[in-house]
C-alpha cells in the first residue's frame, strides 16, 4: 500500500494544483499500472492522500479539493478496470464495454463541470447579497455565512464557520453591543419562535431579521438580516403625510368655529375696558386681550401647517436669501452670545422658490438653533454654522448648532404637529416648515446627538 501511495500522491497533487489534461493523463496511466488491484484498496489510498492535501487548507478549499479529486479517481478507476483488446492488425483497441464506460465517464465529467458552474454561480450570488445570511444545521452549527452577515458582525467569516451559538457569543472579536443583539435575537426568534424581528443599531440603522425554521429546510435554520432604514424613512414620511392630511381636515372644520367666537369676545372686552378702568381692573382686560391674540396666533399657525398657500415661485440666489435671514437674526444672536458663520461653495446657485415661505423656514430653524445653544451657555459659547452646497440637481443648506442636541425619540416626533420641547412653544413651526419645503419639491433631514448639537439639512431643487 505504501508503494502505491508514493505513486498516487504526487499524481493526485499535480492534478489538484493544475487540473490540466496532462495531469489527468497521469491518472489514466496510473490506473493501467494498478489493473488487478482491489478497488477498495485504491479508494483507501485515495482517501488517505486527500486528507493529507486538505489538512493544510481552510474548509472551503478542502471542499474544492474533494470535488476535483472525484474526477481524478473516476479517470483512474476506468483505466484500472478495463483492459485493451488486440485487433486483427495487431493494434490495441478499446473493448465495447470499455467504450461505453468511457462515454459514461465523459458524461459524468461534463455533468460535474456543469454542477460546479451552477453551484459557484449561486454561491457567488448569496455571498454578495445586500442581506446578511447565515445557515445553521440541525445541531445548531453554522455551516454557511455570507460576506454581508460577517460584515454586520465585524468578524472574519472563516473564524465563524463550524461554530455554534455559544461559541459565536464567546468569540474574542465579537463586540459587546453585537453580543447583546445576538442574545436578543436568539431569545425572540429561536426560543419564542418569532419569524420576524426588527431592531435598531446605535448608529440609527433599522434592521429586519427573519428566520426560516428547520421543518422547511430539512432540519436547517436559515437566518437573514436586512437593512430597512430607507424603508423606515419612506414609512415615516408616509405617516407624516397622513398626519398632515388629517390635520388639514380638522383645521378646515374648526377654523371658523373657534375664530368667530374669539373675535366677538375680543370686541366685548374692548367695550368693557372703560368700566374695568374705573374699578382699577384694566390689567384684567389687557391679560384677556393678550391671551385672545395668542390663541388667534396659534390658530393661524395651525391653519398654515395644514394647508400653507401655494408657493409663488420666482428665481433667486439662495446665498443672497441666507444673508438676509442672517442679518435679521444677527442682533438676537449677539444678545445671546452666539456666533453665526456662513460658508458657501455655491455662490451662484439659483433656485425657483416662494421667497417669503422659504425665508420663514430658515428663520424658524435659526431661532430653534438659538434656543438650543442658549441652554448650554454655561458650558460653551454658542455657535451656528450655515453651509451652502450643491450636487448639480439640488442645493443643500446645512444649519448646524452646538446646542444641547436631541435623543432618538425626540427626533422621531420632531415634525409632528403640536409636538414641542419648549415651554411656550406651539409645536407647529417645524410641521409648517416640513410642509413648505415638501411643496417646493424638496426635503428636510435632521441629525442630532445629545450634548453635541443638531444639524438640519434642507434640499431644494435648482432652477432649470
């Protein structure tokens, strides 16, 4: 057996390395030399050589070696099994039986190549899907993991294959937050048998995990994770639109019902003012009139948030508009010890907008920024940075402050009507701003972190 291995091993290794026809010819010649040997002995030598070749490679390469060795063994066994017959003219010819097996060998060889191509094609598709995919066998051992899943876990794929859940959780390179996420998913999806579970990472990304259980995959468990942040953004935009639509219906129904009685009350208070003056209670009249005016202002903002007037567009320089707004807030910013800086990379950017409405939006965002930085004056001087840029299709206006910032919960409700964190706020300013920008074909996005400030980004289409 050792003598056979000495000839078998180099021939097999040469074919595994190169896979050329010359290497396969060696299998044929070796098979002829081994004619008459017990097939079980040949297979035993083959297995011993394969194990030696696969010992120094990773699992994926080992599988490839086993697949390639099948062709070598098949060629050798055919040559070993059938002898050549002598024709009448003395030439060596194949017997009819050997001819049939040679044809069968060729068909098997082509079939194996076709299988490998299809297998590699679908493995390549799975590896580069935008969803993370992991396959566990019935024993809970990880048998397949694609590039995206390893990227989400931030661990090399080759170090995860063959591990169970416990071994993955004990992996030295696994981060604490990822470990907690895996434990939560295991509890929800494997112990509670929930097929879908949505969660949010610390960076704000929304991920959707799904699992297909063993009874549908011959005992295996297919686990996938997909980034659905963009879908959540679309969903939130649709929900916001629904809220605004409902707000419009409510506003149309109650506007006159509230404003008309307030007008009557205001008129009668003014008539009573001389009598209140006589009894020294004029202050009561002043307070009542002030509160009625405040209620009217709230109703006015409420109506604007539900249905701002159609924009009366005209072409203008966005940089010029920003300078005007900064001038309007300059004195207030100085009083609050806040510095406003403007940086423009698109001084010639022209937009077609309703100047009054867009100015209202930028003013509102600047006032919110001033309020935010005022709350941290004891820690640092307030600073608001405005930058102007363009991607050729939209102009981008960034307004960033170094104020108190917001948490994720506050950010998710920011554009909701009547939601406010200010004691004297109406909660309608950002709702109005959102609607105005949307009516201009643009969008508003916000990013914030508690203690680090807030950044609003307005996108408006450039004039054609």
